[in-house]
C-alpha cells in the first residue's frame, strides 16, 4: 500500500482542515524552522497508531490538540486521516478496496477514536490492519536516531526487525495464538471426557433423583395451588381491611391537613407577631439607651445649673450684705452730717456771741476781765468743737472712702455676676449646641448604620446572585460545549458525506478517473440528474444499479471523445449514455399493467423519480419497474396464477421480481452506506440539523456572553459595594469618635 494523502484538522499547529498529498516516488517537505514539518511526521505516526508520548513529542496526550492563539479559538478534537492506495492485492481483510482510509481522532476529554473506511474499530483491530498491510509504526518511519540504533542492533534484534518488516511476525503471532487455542481445545476435550465419565457414573442416581424431583414438583404444584387459594382469601380480607383503613386514613389526612393549615396560619401569625415584637423590642431598647444617655446628660446639666444657681445666690447675698453696710454707713454719715450742721450752727451762734462780746468789750472794758475767762472757755469750746469737726470730717472722709470702696466692690461683684451670667449663658449655649451636634451625630450614625445594613444586604444579595449566575453560566458553558461537540461531529459527518459525494466514492475507478479528467465538453453522471422521493432511495438504487454512474453526454461527438479517452488512458471501465438516441421504448403503455396494478396495488417507480434535465426522459433510462409494499402479495399472485407478473416489481425490502421469472433478493451490508441518494439525503438533513444546531449554539453563546456580561457587571457592582461598605464603616468610626468627643466635652 502507498500513502496517497493525509488530512489534518485541529492537530498541533494545524487548526484548519488541510490536505497534504504524497505522490509516487520521493516527497520532500521543506520550510523554515517552526513551520510544522516535523508535525507532519508526527501526524503520520499518530495515524499509524503510535501512543508513545516521547515519539509524538508530547508531555500530555491532550497537547496534540490545537491550543488556540490570539486570533483563533482552541480546538476540541485532533483529527488525522490517511488515505492509502491498495494496489498490492494480498489476502488481508480490506483487499477489495482500492483506497483505504485510516482515521484517528483524539478528543479533549482524553478519549480516542479509531476508524477504517469511516467505520469505528477497536485499537487492536486498527493496529492489525497496518500489520496485515505491511505498514508498521516501528519500521515505516525511520529517523536519524533509529538509524544509529539499527546499526548497533544485535543479530537477534535485526532478525526480529526484518521479520516484522517482511510480515513474518504477523504469522508468528497468529501461529502462537492458534497454538494457544489448540492447546486450550485439547485441554477442553480432556476435560469433556472426564466430565462425560463422571456424568455416566452419576446417571443412575440422577434418574432416581429425577423421579423424586417429578413427585416433588407435583406436590409442590399442589402446595402452590393451595397457597394461592389461601393467599387469595387472605388478600381479599386484607384488601377489605386496607380499604377500611384507607377511608380512616383519608379522614385523618383531612383532619391533619386542616390542623396543619390551622397550625401554619397560627405559626405565620405567631412568626409575624414575634417579628413585630422583636422589632419593637429592639426599637424600645434603642430608644431606652438613647433616653438613659439623655437623662445622664440632663443630670449633668442640672447639676451644673444648680451649682450656678448656688453661686449666684451666694453672690446675691454678699451683694445684699454689702448694700446693707453701705446703707448703715450712709445713715451714720447722715447723723454725723446733722451733728456737724448743729456744731456749725453753734459755732455761728458762738461767733455772733463773740462778736457781741467784743462789741460789748469795746463798749465796756470793764467787763473784759470777766469775759476773758468766758472767751478762753469759749475758745476752748471752739477748739474742742473744731477738733470734733475735724474728727467728724476725717470720719466722714473715711466713710466716703469706704463707701467708694464698697461701691467699687459692688461694681466688681456686679461685673463678676454679669461675667458669670454671660459664662453661664455661653456654657448653656455651648451645651445646647453640643447637645444638638450630638443629636445630629447620633442621627447621622443611625443613618450610616441603616445605609450600612442596606449596603450589606445588597452586597449579600449580589453575592448570592453572582453564585446563581455562575451556576447558570456553568450550565450555559456545558450546553455550549456539548453543542460545539455536536457541531464538530456533524461537520465531520458532513465533510465525510461531501467527500463521498464530491469524490464519487460510490462509483468505479474508471468513472471517477474520467470525471476528474480535464474535458472540453460537459459530462456528468446520470445520478446528478435524478431526484428521488424520500423513502424510495434504496429501491431506485437497487433497480438502477450501475446505470447511476453512467456518464451522460449531450451528443455522439462528445461520446466519441469520451470513448477515445477511456481507450487511450486505460484508467478503467466507464459507461456512456447519450439521451434521445434510443429507438424503442422499454416502457409499455399504461393500460398494459392496469389489471396488475389494481390487483397488486403497485405504483410505477418512475412516479417517484424527478429529472432536472430538460432533454432527458425516464423512458431513455430504461427503469421500467413498479413498486410494491409487501412481497407476500407478489408471492400469492404467483402461486395463484402459476406465472410471474408481466412487469418488473421491486418490494419494500429490496426483493426484485423480474417478468421473465427471476427473483433477486438479499443486500450488501454496506449497500446503504454506499447509496448515493441516501448519502445526498443524509447530507441535506445534516446541513439542516447543522443549521438548527448552529442557531441553537448561537443562542447559547449569546446567552453565555450575556450572562458573562451580567456577571462582570455584578462583579464590578460587588467591588463598588465593598468599597462603599468600607467607606461607610470609616464614616461610622469617624462619627463614633465625634460622639465620644462631644460626650467628653459635655462631661467637662
């Protein structure tokens, strides 16, 4: 066999489907470093069934799948397909195929699939195919390191290598396997002989046992009959009791349901009440704490006010005392002033008396001596009075000084009282301002805590929603991956069917070579111009046979060119069909088969065929067959009349009754897989399915992307909420510190 070409898809550095042909002779692969030359050799090793990671230059088997790039998504499967030309004949299993396709797929779930000609086979059979065909992964690919190893082989190792290359090892393995089977068969024969003798020895005993067994079976049958009767009676009794208990159970269930409903309603009411009570209790506790705080602050303020009042009363009493002293001193001053006035009056009177005395002295010197004593006495009285006046004046001045001092003290005390009052009003204003600021801070703290609770709840809800979205995203991803795998499988099937149809795999080599050749005229197979109704593909393919690959040309001139090509190139046999050149028509008139059609309920097969070429008629093709659902109707007709129907009939299961007495039955097991019309139908269906799956995949991908965007937005929202919560906590701490500061100020 010779390697014709290989196809790679998703293998290492080959993300797209690529075909690499190998022509007869020497093929050389050239290119710069890193372009994938060695990967082609690895692909051939992979096709030949190599599983050694070192030989495939891998660390892990999944590394063989294309991992993706910046502009390409990663593949989910690595596919390598090799097509071999089978021109050597031989006696191995696939000798009848001119081309053999070996295919190996490795999926990212580490599963590997092996196929030969599109049919899945186990790994052992896959390797046996290459061993039988003379191709082996051990000697078909030889690199420089293996050449050195071959040169250093010992004679025994060389002999084994040459035996494997020449195909002897395969027969040795078969011989060894046959020897083991023969040895096992001999052992089985010996064992059978021993068993036969042993059974003969036990035959008499077994016959007696058989009779006893028959008696036992009869007794057992009778016993079972009685048991069944007893069981039936017991069953009826139990069923009646069950019905009775069922009714009681239904009543109890109804009562239980009513009680449960009542209990549920009471529980819901109780839960609501408990929730309301807890809420009210929390509010009461909060208000009570606030009230106690306010009471403490009020007590502090009251104590400060009482102290201020006591201080004011003390100052007022001192002021009253000072005022009384001033009043007493004023009264004393008034008394002294009256005394001074009296003394002044006495002094004036004495001075007038002295004047009168002087006048009298001048008038009468006689009385001078008498009066001198009086004058001296008067002077003494005047001096005494003056001294008293001086004393009174001095005392009055002292009293005035004291009064001024007292008035000054009173002014100072009034100033202090005003200062104290101003200080008290300032303190009261500061206390009131601090209290209002404290209330505002407490209110702000409550708002911050409420906002924090809202943010935390929103954060928790967002986390829960993110978890739900992540689960949904995982489900979307699973469905998307499953659809992607289905799409890949459908693409593979479509590719296989398209290759089958495009490469004309159902045709002979001669027809395929002729259709591939370059021509200056139009030539297409007849099957391209036939459209078959669904369900009749096998029937048409069966009756048409090799006519389907007949090459249709427009005229005899083109037919002569086709004949010349076929004879000169020796590329194989071809059939050429020129429409409109047939003189006699094979179809009989409609009334010829009218009676048979009515009796057998058959329909012309031509009614199920449509032609898409204007100058082509079904009569030209010669498919003069009728279709019947049941072959038994045809057999009954033949037995009844003693002859075959006068028309050719094909049945639903592919049996053909020819009018000349022949019957064709049976089918090739690969007939459907090689049926061109079925494959065309499958291709059309697969394309429709692929379109549906692609739409479904697009929807899932859209949902996936939408959900991913929602998750991204939710993640951003969660991050923002986290930042807001931290900011809120910092603001709360700041407000709490402010509250502590204000409380300390109030205490001071």
